[in-house]
């Protein structure tokens, strides 16, 4: 679903979106997530501050953008995200972890 919407977005805006574009967009969205986090912690200029409810909504929206672009990147490159997570976080146990 996300991938289909992204393809529609690319077509609609006539964007030639290869890996370079996806990595740049991922970086942009990560920056937006960090900014939303800073705002949620009220560590920003007073005029940028939001209510707690709006700040959390903004934060989760930006997190969704980061996750969505990660998913699109893996799909565009025929990578199995579930397999990648499993290999990285489930199948290996860090030294000292009990
Ligand atoms: Mg965003």
C-alpha cells in the first residue's frame, strides 16, 4: 500500500525517484522527526512550541514518514525488511546481553 502510494506520488509530481532521491528524502524526514522531537521537549524557540497533544501527533507523523520511506527503499531494492530486522535484532545476541 505505501509503495503504491509512493509510486502514485512520484508520477503525480513527475519525480524521477531512484535510490539517491530515497536516501535524501529519508534524511529529510529524519531531520523533521528530530525537529519534532526537539519541539516535543520544548527545547525550541517559544514561537515554535505546540501543545503536548499536537507535539506528539507531529512526532508520530514524522516517525511514520521515516518508517514509510525505509519500507519504500527496501521494496524498491528487493530487500526483505522483516528478514533484515530478524537477522539484526533477533538472531544475534550482543555480548553481555542476558
Ligand atoms: Mg515529514
